[in-house]
C-alpha cells in the first residue's frame, strides 16, 4: 500500500513524524513559567472532563459512556496549545534523540510540566470536592462514590496483588496508556482542519479510557479528589502504588512506542542515528 500523501487537509505520516521533532524542540525550549501555566490550565480541563465522564457513567450505568466523552479533554488542550506532560513525554525525547534538544531539556520540560499538573490538579480536586459534595454535605453523591471507587481501585487494587505483581501491572498499564495518549497528540498532527484533528484525536483516547489504563495526570486529579471525598487512601498509597510507577510507565510508553517507534517505522532507523547538534538555548 502506498503512503498517504500530504494534501490540503491531510498530512502524510512521514511529515507528521518530522513535525513531532519540530514540536518537541519547541516544547523543550519554552520558559518554565510558560510550561507551568499551560500545565495548570490543562489540569483544570482534564479535571472537568473527568467529572463529566463520571457523571455520564453514573447516570447511564455504563462505564464505557465515560470513554466516549473523555477525548474532549485532549482535544481542548491541543487546540488551545496547552501543556499535557504525557504528550511531551513522546515529543521532547524524540527531539533530543534527533539532536534538536539537549538531554537536560527532557528532564526540565517534563519536570516543570509535572509540577504544573500537581498544582492544577490539586486545585481542581478541591473544586470537585466543593461542587460534587456540596461543600462536604453530600459525600454519597453518585459521582463522589464513583471517584472514590475508581481511586481505591487505582491504589488498593494494586496493593492487594503484592509488590511484584501490583507494581508490574500498574507500570504495564501506564506504558500502554501513554502509548495511546501520546498517539492521540500525534494524530492531531495528521489533519490541517479542526474537524479532522478532533476526529483523529478521539480514537486512541476513547480506547485508553475505555480500557481503564493508567494516566498520570488523570490520577493526579482523581486520587486527591477521592481523598478529599473520604476515600481511605494515604499519601503513600497514592504515590507508591500509583503515581510514581505510572509516571515512569507513561514516560517509557510515549518515548519508546510513539517517539522512537514512529521514527523507526517511517525513517527506517532509530532516531539517535545520525543526529544533529542541538543549539544552546537560554531559558
């Protein structure tokens, strides 16, 4: 089968992969303040859409309906040029491997984005508690129960399996999750039209949410929100049994399966072969 060609509305896969490098280089060069503000605003979007997914799931009694609406989170973030660290995990390492960013830029871009998400998701977790439970007066509201159950499954569920099986499973689900989420960001590059971008992004994000795999930014919102709503989860439960292995798994999935994988698929070599020298950028 011949390769899809770039047209007035469609971008060829090879051109998309090249755009991934350009976008990764741009993301690596942003000042810290810009990264954090974009990440905080994106966290608000992800928190709000997660609440919508929970509302739809509880109203219909069908969890998959939440997966059908959740992609609007990434759509809004991408169309507004906000920061989602799980997308950055697939693009900035690729730019580094291609010599368009420095190694320190990878840690810098991901680190500031994570800090922004921690702040933004923490703020929106309080907003969720206030609005869903009516300022703590209705902890048994359907969405509050849904959030608590989801968060307890994401922590105690793995803890019950033991260190080996539990941490291996959460890490694997995180790798697979961010393979799809970072693919969603890349799919947005395949079209030149807003409608085309929305349709392309929707596909892998519905898949990841429907399969209930582990996304670090979603968890940065869901778990502290559940704790505020009365879930029996400690800070150690949150970070040791979920957040740390999920962040690491998300990084591995995006950098290898999406970043390196798509470059290899369309250029026939690993991205660090014949790399260029990155310019030194003042931040």
